[in-house]
């Protein structure tokens, strides 16, 4: 079974409208459900022609549950935004929240575990957290790269949903969530959208603590590109999401990222639940050394962590990924499939790869690459009605010096009772 480098530790919904209320103070009086405008100047806060705030975080802090924070114009607003109330964050066409050249963390609080457990603070451009918080993030560009701190001890995200929050992420573009320093492209961070998280590193990166951060999301009509490690990641037993009608684009095999790090497009891991429906995922291809392949869609569980069960991967178009859809659940030893049924389903997807580009990554004796339309390792998973095509997935099970790779349309080696029917 090919080794897939997994995003996360241990690997190196709609805003509600409240009842009306009036806030009286030095500024204008607001009713709950009010739109608060962010622009180049602070004036009467009645429209983009007369905005009330110059800082997105200041508008979020002033907002009440049910309010909308509206970003005016196309000049990027730089810096972190932390949301811990049920609001809508949106703006003009092309409105952008961007990373500054030097990191400027919001002074708003993080979930209490960061203080009580001494956790490393994330560089997340938009962070939604709080039990019962429902954040809508709509029609915005969330843009890196992020300035990092000069080493692999980092946590970089475009949108991060943890601490019991839920998010409606729709019509957004999350781009270039990677480190600004290209020499750090091999570091296992840089995720476009992260929902939940099982493990989190301590501030000194001496250990990873089990936090089981909860988060839920509906992600639709959103584009994620330019990420360092993962496009969309749903992680941990308290995380769930529906990802639909979205586009996730990896770097391709011979870019600076493709030769250094094994990217994954959409990842569901460590007990998380998701439905992955009708998306376009492409270009997650690794061409470097060191026992790795990239996946368009990766389901990863077990090996001592919770299994990923009952996930549907349906109706997607998966193009030019080392492995189109990879289902990997193992027993605690990580050497056998789990004794518990996983019942994951890969159905009605169009999966193609035009070439063999992974020729050095996934096997070390001899040095061979690995590609497959679907790779499945689990218990009673179903692979049905998929159309799998392209030179990159022709069945070639013998690695030689002349052809240093193995490729499959569907690889169920070692799996327990898979159901593989009606694929073409």
C-alpha cells in the first residue's frame, strides 16, 4: 500500500437573525441584523460610500449576532480575523482578506485550550470558533502566502473552524495558503480550509496533544488553490462537513511544491465524517523521492486513531492526481485492515490521469512510484460505477528499472471484503 503523507499532527449554519436591539453609544445606533461596512475610512457606516470601520476585526468585534460585516472594494484588508459570534462575513466582488508581510495576530481570544494546554497559536487568516457560533463566509478571497516564522514549527490556514463552531463557506476563493519562504515547502502545513482538528502542537512543538477540536461546515462553490499541504481538511472525531460543487487545484508534479511535498486535495481523517460530492479536484501529484504519493480525495483513519466510516465520495471529477480516491483505514498496528466495518463509498466519479509522473515516490525496493485511480484499504468499502481512464492508471503491477512505477485502475490489495462493481 502506498504511503500517503497526511495533513495534521503526528505525520513528519447560516448566521441567525436575532431580535432587534439598539446599541446606544458615541457612534451610530445599530439594530441586530445590521450591515457594518469596512473601507478605507471610518465615517457614518451607512454604505461603502461612507463605511464605519477600516479594520475587519474591529467591525467583527462591534457586530452583534445576526449582523453582516461587509468588506468594501478590492484593496486587500490585511491581518487575522477571529469570529466568535454568529455573523456573516462578505463583501464586494473581489473583496479580500490577505496575509500581511509580517504576521499580525488578532488580539481577540482563541479557544481556551490554547492557554490552558499551552498550544501553538495558528496563523489562520479567518478563524471561527465557539460553541453554537454559526459563521457565514461568503464571496470573499482569502489570500496568502503567510509569513511564517522561519521554520517548520508553524500552523498556517486560510479558514479554520474549531472550538464547536460551524461555518457556511460559499462562493469563496482560498488561495496561496503556503509559507512565503519556498525553502519551507517541505514542511507539513499550509491548509486552505481546515474543519476540526484531533491533534494540536504545544507552543514549543515538543508534543502533540489530543484536543479533538469540534467543527462543522458546508463548503460549496468555493475554489481552493496554491496550498502547501492540503486543500480542504476535515479532521478528528468531532468534525464533519459537506463539500460540494467546489474546485481544489494542486500544484502539479514538477512545480516547486510538487517535487517537495505530497499534497492532498480533500482529506477526511481520524474519525471525521463528510460527504464529498460533485467537486473538481486536480493536480495533486508528487514527483520527489521518499515513499509518498498525493491523493485527490483521501480518507484516512485507524493506526490508533478513530476510523473514517460511512463517507460518500460521489459524482466528483478527479483529474491528474497520483491517486484519485484513496481510502485508508487500518487496525491499531497499522499493518492490517480494521476488524470493524468502514463502509466508505466511492461511486459515480470520473477519475483520470494522463501520464505517469510519480516514478520515485511510493516504494523503496526498488525505487518505484505509485499511481491508482482508486486505492482502497479497509473493511467492506464499496467502489462502484466509477469511470477510470488515462495512461497514468493503466494496470502495471511490476516495477522495473525501465518502468519504475506500479499503476492500477483499482487497487484493493490487502483490503477486507471490498465490493467492486460496475466500474469502467
